C-alpha cells in the first residue's frame, strides 16, 4: 500500500535526512520526501497498518528535524 502525506520541513537537506529516517523505519518498504511540494510518499510492507507505522516514522523524523510535521 502506498500513501501520500503532507509534511512541513524547513530545508532540502532536512527533507533528505527525513527520507532516510523513514526508509529505515520498520514496516516501510520505500519512502520519498519532496521538499518542493512538501509531500512524503510512503510505501508500506505487506500486512502493515499505515497509522501505526507512521507514528514510528514521525518519531524517527523528529529526531532529525524536531519541528517537522507530518499530517497523518
């Protein structure tokens, strides 16, 4: 399953770091962050609940950029 989320991130470098953090999160098959459109596209592993996985993605991204927002 693939879903798109609106994000709020301050710079392109932070977007890249958030993308890496999201990719390393359990349950995420792939993740792409587009700084220009302020969107994150996440593809989830089979059988994973997107809401549960996205809570972990948000926690991982906040370690990179404490004031980032992902609108779930």
